[in-house]
C-alpha cells in the first residue's frame, strides 16, 4: 500500500518538475525569483476534470536548502495521516504514520525514472513544436503553449494538449500562481493552483535526526 502512496507523490512531483524544467528562458527567469529563498513552502491544490467525476489533490511541500524535504498530503483524506520526508544528503526517504517509521534507501534510483521521462518529454514537447504566446491579464503574466500543428491536428480530429502558466505580480516581482492543462476542446482540464512562500523549515532536519 505504501508503494502506491509513494507513486502518487512522485506523480505530483513529476508535474512540478516538468514545468520547472521546461526550457523557456523567460519562464526560467521568473522561476529564478525562488532561487534566493533557501527555505520555502509550496502549497498546491490540483483539480482533475478529465472524466465525469472531478477529483482533487491538495498538498504542502516544505523545502530546506534543496537538501531536506517534507511532504504533506491533505486530499485525498486516505493519505492525510502519513508524513513523508526525504533526506537528499543521505539519499533516504521516510514515511511516518503516527510514529510508525519506514525508511527507503537509494530513492534516487526511483527518481531517475521520472528524470528520464522528463528528458523525453522535453524533446517531445520542445519549443520547435510549440508556439508560446505571452499576454497580461488582471495583473498576471500568462504563458500559453499550443502545438504548431494545432490546425492540422484539429482538421484530423486528433486531440492535443494546451498549457497555461500564470504568474502573479506582487511588488514588481512575478510569482507562480497557477498551471493549467486543457485538451483541444477545453472540456478536459488539469489545474494546479500553487503558492510559493518563504517559510522556516528547520523542523525538517530536527525530525530527521530524531527518526534516523
């Protein structure tokens, strides 16, 4: 069962990794705002409207200097009682269910699968295959990605994916606010509402010392 939990976590992290790793200079510059923050909290709620029953996932990800991580899922409730910790320095992953601790070694081997998949996607969805439009709306800067073959795909009746990345301006700095994926007729959507803020994450190292 815990392997299923871990897979769900990696699925969520994969989406964030793919967005951050997308090779667009302007977007990378906007994400660089966070590089100056050694300790951050990422709060996200993801809404999946891809079938007749919409579902959602809500989680918090705490990061300490890109070395120590704490992951907390709020939705679905079946996962809400489990705390997840990752010690990058020692390459250890921990699950904590009411002080019942399980440890997993060599987690990088599992992450490599997702990193390789991201590399494949970076080629498949490279900028030479997509148009990128930029526009501003309600104090937001929005990047809209759609395939250059959009008209041909539509003519052939082939579904395709469009992506929107929203940055909110606050005190002359743009912060990531939302990521939205929609299909060609805008009837299927995946929306990730995201906030990234400074946060004292010293508690992660303290807890890792206690459970190791």
